[in-house]
C-alpha cells in the first residue's frame, strides 16, 4: 500500500508507546525490569517530539517511548510520528496505547508522509533501503490514508521535478495519466489551437516559449452528480517574461506550477475516495519565457470572457492564464469552483510560507475550510475580497490592468482581478499558496508541498459526501 506502512496487524511488532507528560509516571509504574529503570535513568520526560529506545533483557529492542508533550490534544502534536519514521532502526512497529480515531489516523499519516523520497535524479542506491514500517492501527481507514498519501506524493513529485522535465507537455501527460487511472477522460488544446478555441490569454503568456502552451481539461464522475471544478495555475517555469526576474527570484520557479500540482493531488484524492461528484480539472499550462514574440508591458490582451486586460507587468502572468480557465469553468455554473495558484509574494509577506491565503464570497465555505484546516493541521487563512480595492486595477485603455497601481494589498487585488471572471463569488474559492516547504519538518520534507490540500479534501467530503447536509442547498 505505502512503502513504510503495513495494513496487516502484527502483535509481535515492536511497540511504540506515545505518552503525554501526565501519563509517564503511571506508565513507569506498570513496567518491570530493565525498561522501567532505563526510562528513569535516561531523563525522558515525554517532551513533545522526544523519544527513547527501550532495551530488552536479551539485548534487542523492546519498544519505543514517544513524547507527546503536556496535552497532545491537537492534530499537529502527532507529527512527532514523522520523526520516528525516519529515525528508528529498520523493523516492524505498532502503536501501543489509547490513541483513538483521528489521533491514530494523524499519527499514521505523519509516519506515511515522512516516507516520501524524491529519487528521480539520485540513481537506484536507495531503492532497496530497509525502512521502519508501521503496522496499521485498528480503526484507521486504510483507503483514506492511501488516497491522502497518493495525492500528497503526486503533488510533491510534480513540483519537485525541474522545468527541464516538467514543461507544459509533461504536465499534461501526468494529468492525462491520472485521469485514465481512475476511468476519467481528458483533452488538451495545444499552441495556436488555443486561439481557435478562444483561449487568447493563455496563448499570449505561453507563446514565447519553444514549448507550446496548452489547456488541460479532465473530467471524472457521473454527469448528474454535484459539479466540482478545480483550476490550477500551471506555469511550469516563470522567468518573469520581459519584466525579467532577478536571478535569485528564479531559483524556485519550477514550483510556479504548484497550483496545478495541488489540484491534481486533490483530484487524485477525490477520485480514489470515489466522492460522488462530477469532477472537472482545468489547468492552463505554459512557460513564461522571453523571446521576440513575448507579450509586452502595455499590451492589451483579449480574454475568453470578452474583457480586455492591459499588461502592467509581465511577471503577473498567473492571473492572466487563470482568467481564461476560470471563465471556462464558470460557464458550466458548477456547485463549487476552487482555483489554486502560487500567485503573489504579497500573500507570503502577509502570512508567511506555511499559511496559504484564501478568498471566497461564501462565509459558509470559509468557515468549513478553516475548520478542516484545524482538524487536519493543514491551515489556511481568509483574506477579504475588499471591493474598494478593485479601483486599483483600473486601466485607461482596457477593462482592467493586470496589476494594481501601488504596492499595497497585492494578494487582495490579484483575487479581485480573478473575481471579475467568475459570475458568482459565493461558488468560488481562490487559494494563494506558496506550494513549498522551505525547511524539513516531521512528515513534511523541504521541497514541493500541496499546502491546504488535505484540508480541502476534508471540506469536500463534508460538503459532497454521502448524507451531507450541504447537498441541494444554495450556498
């Protein structure tokens, strides 16, 4: 199922005792012999994330104590199991104790996610590496775990792959392969055919690259089910265009397709869980390159919706390709549109790299996503669609400028620009994500990351799952 998880219980596996600080004394009192003495002499206090190996009388490993801190009441407390996954000697382990329901699930998920390795360019020396394997705890939904890990690993792989091997064509191939795996369908509109099909903004941004721009369009699920449409920014590399980025600004630009990677990871979770929706995924896949035919500052672009856009900065290309895709998504009036994009540095300045900003006109959707983020320890934060700031996007020659007049509220003005291309903001959710972990954390290695993806999936299960009170309600 998952490389470091075994779905089969094993009573002979090495036990792991997760302990809160208040439980340590009682645990020690229940032990006899070398384990109790070793625990006392080691100075172990059950501090969060700390662990000790317990020796057996025979000299082997009798068990592991893992500290959960004083309370361990939040999902984030169980990321400590991700530390164990990469720290314990190879072998089979099981969770011993009273972890129940979501606690056991979060512990197992942390262990599973810690097993991620991006080895595409590292040869095969680690292929047969022995790992610490956790036997699935009772009550943990193995299917849900597998779907979540699949989606997370897919997003990480796509983002971590450099642009030399993850251009628009390769991104389209990955998307089509995912759809085919679950019995879905897909089409791709490539190059000048985008003009014929009336996607002029996508074409304008991508035409300067030797790798043709394209629109990826996937469908899955019954046509009479509630409609969910995911839109992901697929800028496979962003030079900034003629408004060229500095060298330092380009170093992570392979991740500028992080929105597309995240929606594909989310789509994988939806399809693997067989969520009763009609799923559509739209990804404008381009490379923002520099050439003689690159779009220019001051150009006025046509869009699929018929609105015109003056280009104030060619490095604000994500919203340009997304506006055509959003207009197409909106044309079917789905129950919910979710777009995800590595869109603005302003969102990172406001909230930092680990907390995606989101925007919606629907208070209920916002509350559901905030709650799901808390439940899954996959947080995001709502910023306002503050209508007066739309004035900052005015143009003297077109309907809109693609950037605002000044340096303030960049994430909000970007969201307001895209709102112009959807008819009902109550059925639209926009997420401005960093798509990356800057440093290693338990279960979350440095590199690409589908931020807010697990929370979005939990929200979608609540909204569209069997028995949901949301179905059929005008939200």
